[in-house]
C-alpha cells in the first residue's frame, strides 16, 4: 500500500465515482492514478472490474486484475474479481489452476473460489469435481443467498450426472 496521500485520495475519489455510477470519470481517474503510481494494486483491481463488468473488455480486465494480484496480494477483492472474469472468458482450466493456487491464502473468499472452480468443472463436463467444489463452497459461506444459489448449482450438477457418477458420489 502506498503511503502517498495523493494515490489514496485519487483511489477513494475513483471508488466514489464508481458508487455513483460515473463510470467513465472513474476509469479516467484510475488511469491517471496508475500513470503516476503504476504499482497501485487496488486501482488495478477497480480498473479490471470496470473493464470486465462495464466495458466488456476482457483482455484489459485480465491484465489489470493480474496486476492487482501481483501488486496487492493482500487485497481480497482482486481474487474474486479475477475468478469471475476467468469464468466469463470460459478459461475453465485457468480458473481451476488459479483456484488451486490461491485457495490456501487467508485473504481469499474461499466460497467464491470454490464456487467458480465448481463452475469451471461443470462447464468442462466434469460433474463429480463440480459437485465436490460446490459442496466446499457451501461449507465456506455464511451468506444465505449465496448458500441457496450454490445449492441450486449442486442440484443442477446432480441432474447432469450419469447414474454411474451419482453412485461414485455416494461411495466417496
């Protein structure tokens, strides 16, 4: 984290602009901040989120979220935002690899990581591993809406499984 007040002030101003849905202004402010402080990880996170969610520019989003994780490894939001992006990009193998790499870190939202790994496995047609990761996601969440959504994923995956896959689950 930068001790420089200017960086902090620009970041919080950009964050406020995002909250006010002043997206273009927020993007410009974040770009200005990064031109002065290129290793300000939280700004990379916000810019990556904007490029994914508001501008649908996956390559720029991916670049900024990777820089966010590199420069602000203790900033939890970057891991979740990167996971969402990888699923949005159908980079399922990359999501599984990323999830396995970061799941042990104390700063990550384990429920989100397991859930996104479950989605990656499901999209690959590996319903047994999808089921396993969804169940791990349920264990890690304390949010009722999230639990309900993940249970819906468990149910959906079970419906997609063959009889042999369901028997394998019972025997685990």
